[in-house]
C-alpha cells in the first residue's frame, strides 16, 4: 500500500465521522425518501436541467398542452405555441433542514429567444404546496428585471461584467410578485 493510499484510508475514516462533512452532504440525505427526487442532488447541472424540463413538459402534456422540442437553444420547449424557458428547483436547505417554498432560479437571460418562463419548485413530500408551478410573460418579467427593486440579480461576473445571466433567490414573497401567473392561466 502506497503512502497516498494510506492517506486516503485515513481521510475516509476521519471524514466518515466528521460532523462538518456530514453537514456538507446533508442536502442529498434530506431528499432520500422522495421517490422522484432522491437522486436529484447527485446529478450534474445539465442533467438537473433535463429533469426539470421533462417534469414540466410531462405536466403540461397532462394538462392538455402541446409540448414540442425547441426551435433553437434560446428556449427549452415550445408549449402550446409559446417558446418557453423552464426553470426548476427543489426547495433549498437552511439550518440543516429543507426550507419549503425557498428555491433558486439560475441563468435567466433577457436576450434569449423565449416568450414565457415557467418556474417549477418542488417542496418536500407532505408539504401542502408540494409543487409550485408559475409562469411569467417575457415582457412582464423584463419590466420587473429592469427595476431597481428587481429580485433578479446578475450572476457570475456580476453587473460590472455586463453579462446577460441572472439569478433569483425565490422566497414566498418572490412567489407573490405580480409578474407571476398561475399555470392554469396558460
């Protein structure tokens, strides 16, 4: 056994007993009893996007909408004729617990070729609002994003980087913003 192997063995023993290591991996464990999302945290970012797009697309088909492949990379699906961007999130973790109705929306781009944005947030099993499913018209969302009080902030390089990439920490207050519409109004 090489010295590196011995160090890895020691590290494995120490980390398996480490409370800090356990806390870092906790989000994966909090969803382990969920039959649909138990492995979500272990997926790559790209795979998480595909899961969200599939989940929302499947729901919209069940609701009677025509769901088609995108025409270009500027949107995720065509839903009942609308170029649609889909954003999906499991409830985030706070103080070592799932924080219901607290989500993240990543990588919203003003300049991409979409007409509507669907946000789908998943709360834990047993939450009375298990699935949060809202949408925004692009004109309404852009009007909000261009205000000084926008809940969407520059992501990655920030405002100075002048990139077209925005993030939003979704809270119950954000879910009540006027730019959102109930999915039943589609």
